[in-house]
């Protein structure tokens, strides 16, 4: 089965450019939402428990919905799924904005909205990944992911938060109304994307539980893919711990003005934007595995710079370097994960990857505080840098074998698809 549409693909195709524009529009909405929802919760309730409840509701779907979403996306049309997900997210945010205007947005409303918005996002994420692979082609995945990472970084970490700051100062509900509009724009753009996506026949006759387990088994059994996703999970665990204490450390130890703390995130975004196009070029020259290993070391150096620094400039430099390392790693790890995954399993493997990364992040953040209390903020940061370096060294043999693993995967795919 296939979606009817033009067969032109590649980074220069009109369909890919439209998909990237849709991705950029939704990323701006995500950026506004990421800043505005916790801020409105904090301002309207003045209650740490309420803030925590809404934060957990935002993350919970990546643990309890994502695997099911991935299996369903592998059954359904990815373009239709993406459009419907964006329409649902638009309706939710517009409704939330209206409830805020009416003064009816209590903690329960905020938590339910956060859960439903993230649940819809799990579908959009898996569907977008399938469309990306279908449009870019496996030979251009590094460059394609570089452009996607750039669009996401610019939207989620720069344009979105800046827009949220201005809109929130005007009227908080305008943030959510604006998010609803950006999702509508993203959905309209996605509706014009034409691409052929092969889907296995008779998928509907298989139990969802069986399909979810099929994706998990593939991830576990594919050694190189397992290594890539495993490193993603471990580094997410460590960086979330660093992020949990870094702002406090920058204020208390490096004496960074409170008003300047937000600029650290901008430095990360700038570093990621610079690394995204560079990573694909370096991968073509030196190979993905070598560049991925270097990206991990760069990330570790950035974290270490924050830990050993003694001046305010150390914080800005550290976050810039961390952005370079994380940006390069995200581009190449995403490309290799997509290339190592057969198209019929793309949604499920993507969701399993998100579950691992997002599932460990709250744990890292939760452990960072008690460890810092027993030792120090500096010890948590330096310890994380050392462990990231150790991960880079231990995973190096498997990451260096990425090219060979992809060759084997392509051969196996040809053999499985050949008649007889």
C-alpha cells in the first residue's frame, strides 16, 4: 500500500521543503508552549506541588502513550496522522487559551491539557520521522536531520521562548492562542506534502501488543542500533541531572545575574545551530561513527568547563560547547537510527527511542538534587562530564561499526524484499 502523491524526493524537493516549514512552524508553537505552560502554572497557583503535577503530566505520555502511538503510526498514513495530531493540538491549545480568558484554568485543567498535548505530540513525532525518511532518502539523512535539528532548535529554544516572553507580558492567554495558530499553519503545510510511503499489507490483523513487542525486539537485537539508542538514554539521564542543578550553580558559584540565566539556553541553541550543518559534512569526510564519538567528547568538555570554571564567562562558553556537542550528536544519531530501522518499524523504533530518552530524564533530574546535597553542585557537574567521557570510550567500538552495520541492514532489507 502507498500514499498517492508525487514521487519526487530529496532535500531539494518541494515536498521536503514544505515538511521542513511545517516542522519549523510547529517547533515555534512547541517553544511558546514549553515556556508558557509552566510559567502560567507557577504564576496562577504559586504552588510548587501544582507546578510539579503539570510538569509530570507533560512528560508522562512519552512513557505510557509513545509505544502505542508508534505502533499505530506504522499502521496508518503518516501524513494523515501528522495532520490530525496538529489539528488536535491546535484545538487543545485554543481551548486552553479560552479557559484562561474565562478564569477557569485550574490545576486539573492545566494537567489534563498538558497530558493530552504531549500525547498528541507522540503521534506527530513518529509520523514526522516516517515522512522525513521517505522524503529525504536514506543517502541524505544526515543533511536532512541537520536541517530538522536547526529548525527545531531555532523554534523551540529561540523564537518560541522569545515570543512567549512578549505575549505573556501582554496577556498570558495570548501565548496559547498563538500556539494554536502555529499548529494550524503547520497542519495546512503538512496537508500539501505529497509522498509515497510504503506500508505493509494486512497490518490491521496483527495485535497491537505484538507489533509493539516486535519494534522493541528489533531495537534490542540490532547491536549497533541498541548502542546508539543506549548512549542517547544515558546521556539524556546525565544532562538532565546537570540541567537540574546548573542554573543554581551558575548563580551561586559563578555569580551569574539571575536575569542572565536564560541566555545560557540561547548559547546552547547557537551551538546546536552551528553544529547541525557541520556534522553532516564531517560525517561524509570522516564517517558517522568517528564524528559521533567526537561529539560525545565535545559534550563532556562543555560540561567539564562549567564544572571547573571560576568566572561568569565559563557558563556561557560551557553551554555553547555543550550545544555544539549535543547538536552534532542529535543529527548523526537520528540519521543512523533511521537508516538502521526498516521502514515498517520506523514508528515503533522512534517511539521506543523517545521512551528511553524521556524516561531517564526525570530520573536524572530527581537524583541530581540529593547527590548535590550529599556532595556539592560542582561534584555533580564534573561527575557527569567524567561519565560522559567514559560512555564515549566504551561505546566507541560499536559506534565505529556504524557503517558496516548499515551495509548489513541494507543487504538484509534487499534479501527480505526479494521474491521467493
